[in-house]
């Protein structure tokens, strides 16, 4: 597929890491040159997490490598029975215009609440297609290689209300008002073509008290997102080279419920052994700092310092034939219809091939991960995220060629 984005409109991304997603951030919003020196956590000097204006246009969609702001929402939609490939292409054109306007701080076409549009709020909107799209007549042979649903795992307890979807919209910004407004505009645009299936919202704290970017923490108190791939490893792990999806990626969403009461009852030493890193700063139990790798050979009196079932060891590329992926997490707290509160992590994994990367790693963790005692997957969905778009080429234009 030819590059849909003219060079003059490109937002060039490097393969270093983004604050809030561990050691992986590159060029943000097309406002920094490739020559800018990296700052803390790989973020270019002068860049921040909040009050940013990200470019909607680029080789890749925004919201994948951009730093994680405070407010997040994932929306899954199901296609209406009358929506064929042509209708879906029309929705992609409409959504492209809405995304470009909202990310620039302008009201979207037909916006009934135009005063809610605001620039400088770190807004990104990312769109993806679920397996159902590739069952539409004319699109059956466009299903990307390695794109498949996650097979059943022994520790899963999936709930139908958090599973699946034909389309996904990922909205991120500094504040929930912006996220709610953008989410509504995308949902209203979609009404002639698709209806909501589920909505999952969460938050993330990717800055320190001074506003500097840091790796955030999940609700277990863990520094979450350390040791994401960087540099060339990131490019190889993340971006597809497969036909229309080239420069796009594949997304797995897992809703991970956490047993906070049982976790809180553990002594700190037990918590750290389950993870393989200390809770204070995320450094490996074998020493060093957060960004340092664990020493899988370190022992004391013949006992591994990082336990054989510690999460950091079981998820390590060396335990998984070098497999890597970009991980982003969002904390959630949800009150159900019965008034019961649950909490956990909306885990998002981005990779070039779900079949070759996520599934084998998840099977390793499902077989033996100390954290399985306190975590349960209750939701699961997969989506193909098209490459970026330009003012002259709408989202996923290559899919419909």
C-alpha cells in the first residue's frame, strides 16, 4: 500500500518510549524534530504529558505512542445489519473529519455543544476494527495476518458485557469533560452505522507532583509499564507490515479485575516477590533502578532472588522467545447495577501480530504467574488499528481499495 500521508503533513514518530507507557516515547504530535535529545523516560526535552496539542495526522494514529494523560475512555460499537463495506468507509470519512477538528480544538461538524471543544487538552482519538469487520462482503480477504480472538485462558472469568466489538474508539485527554464530549461526538457520528456495545473508562497518573512525566502506578501500587520495548525493538514489535494495515498495529484490550482487599492484607515483602520488583520505585529485586532489567540468574543461598513465578520473570522476553509488545494501562473503578464496586486495570497491548506475540505470552502467564492469585480477566477484545491518515486520505482508506 502506498503511504497515505503526504510528507508535509506527517507527524514523524521515533521509536523511543512514551511517559506513561514505560520506556517507549518518541516524537509527539509532529512538534519535535528527530534530532531533539531525550529527556526523562525517553520523552523529548520540552515535551510534557498535559496541555498538549497532538497532531491528528501522521504515519501512525495518535494515542498509541503519545504520553498517557489523566482521563481515558474505550468505546466498542457493533455494526448495524445494514452496514456494508461502503457504509463503513463513509463512517471512516466522517470520523476522520471529526477527529481532525476535535484534536485541533475546533467543534466537529454538526456539533450541538461546540463550546466544549478546546485545544491544548492533550486530546487523542484512536480508531480500530474488530473481527466482525472482516466478515463483511468484500472485506473477508482483508483480515490481517495474526489477527484473532484470544483463546480461553484457565484463569479467565469473562463477562459478556465486556467482551468483543466490531469497532473501537479510544479517547484520551487531560480531563473527563473533554473525553466525554469527544466520545459523544464519535458515537453520534456512528449512529447510522453502529451502536454502542460497551464503554470502559479509567484514569492514569503519569506525572509527578511537579508535572514531570513518570511511569504511572496501577491500583496494587505497582509502577506499571517498566521495560517496554524501545528504539528498534519497539518498531519491530509494534507496527504491522501487512498490506492495508502497514504502519498500523493490533490491539488487545483486557479488563483485569483486582482483588484489592486480599492484596492489601499481604505483607509488602510478599507483594514485591509476586511482582519481582520493589513497590517504592519499581526497581528489580536484583537491584538498580526502574528502567533496569531483572537479573534472572541472581540467587541467594541457591534460591532465585526473583521467584520463578514472579510476574516480571514470567512476562520477560527471555522467557517468551524474545516476544515483546507495547503495554499501556488504565486504572478503573466500577459500581455495577447491584451497587457493588469492583476495581482493576484496563490493560492494552499493542503489537504487530496478536497470534505471534500476545497469545503465547498470555499463555505463559496463565500457566504460572504469581499475580494470578489476585487478578482475573473479566473482559477481552481485539482490534486492528489502521495506520494514520491525512487531510487527503481518510482513516483506513487502504482497507477499501
